[in-house]
C-alpha cells in the first residue's frame, strides 16, 4: 500500500512538473485590409494600383507568440536588413503613420494576473500601455475545421467600433463619426490547453490558431511545443507608462498632427482617405 501511494505521489509530481515547464512558440501570418481613395492627385490608374499594392504589402507581416502556462510575448518576426516601409510614387512619399507599431513592438500578457503590457512607438517615442486584459464575451459553437494537424472549434463575439477615416488634404473631413457592428471570429484548438492567442486575444478553452475581425486576419502557420531551446518571457519595462485610454488619446492627437504636416507640404493638397 505504501509503495502504491509513493508511486501515485511521484506520478502527480511528474504531471505538475510537466505543466509548469509547458511552453511553446507559434508563428502567425497577418494580413490587414485597408480601403482608401486618392483624390486631387495627378497619379495615373497604374500608379494608384501600385500604391494600393504597396499599402497591402506593408500590412502583410509575420508575428511570433512565445508562451508558457501563465505568460506570453507577441512580437513581429525579426528580419535582417528589413526595408523601411515607405515608397515614393509619382513624387509623393508614402509612409506608415498610424497606430504606433514597428518591429520593436511587444505585447506581453500575464493570464494569471489578468493584465497586459504593450510596448509601442509613436513618432519616435516609446510607450508602455499597462492595463487589464480585455474580457471578451465569446460565443462557443460546435463547428469545427482542421488547421494543420489540429482540430479547431469556432467561437465569436460582436462589438460596436468607430469607423476610422483619415484625410490627407487641405480640407478637414466634414463627415460625422460613424460606428459599425464588428464580428470577430476565432478558431481555437483544445488540443493545446492554454487560454491564449495572438495579440490581445485570449479567453477560450484552447490556443487560438486563426482569427478574423473583418479587417485583420491572423493565421497560424507553425507550432513548436516545448522546444529544446528554453523560452524566456520578459515583461517589457522601458517607455512612458500609460493606460489604454490615455494611449488612445495620445495616438489620436499624433495622427491629427501628422495629417496637418501632410497638408502643409504643398498648396494643392493630396487627399488620401483611409477607412477601417
């Protein structure tokens, strides 16, 4: 009887050790759709098409999620000699100016403490957004599909969001602010029993392998569980600390400031309207 109890105790200890050491790495490909119109320019249809393709390419990226049982880091894949995401087309310089981001951005989550830290840059200044992890009202379904070797289940939630429109031109947009109902759909696998996923998504009974909010699509392309090289997750600690609400206000002000700079560059003004 004593030997049996000892064996059970050893088995439980082994299971506990495995759970504590459980870690992994997931590669995600992202693609964001951006609808925009160009008005008041001398660009040909071919140049406009070229510009649209460049914007689309700028929004196609690879991200890495490294995780253990309670924490994770989500970051853009590092690339050697990555080109600066800008182009010069028809005498007009095109650069990415919205929403921070960049190759140095990180999104840290502590699932146990239900908090996140997001490191991001706006116009050369680094911010640390510290706040509570969002609580999504997921609706679970029995619908399934396979992603790689994993069986995934469908879940979704809906929310009202403001439609963002940017205008680079001489005149301010007179259009009133609009909102729309957005449905976010996720596919998660209970075969990897960690309630986590890319960027700020989490809260499902399994790892999220694919997610789509109508504009942004994130799809898993590779999973490595318990890799031979130990995964170390460090919480970012350099930057100006703000809440999510404070950051949103700063980001909005910086976007308006950038648009004003574009307007003052020439007398004619080129209007690029970006929605979504």
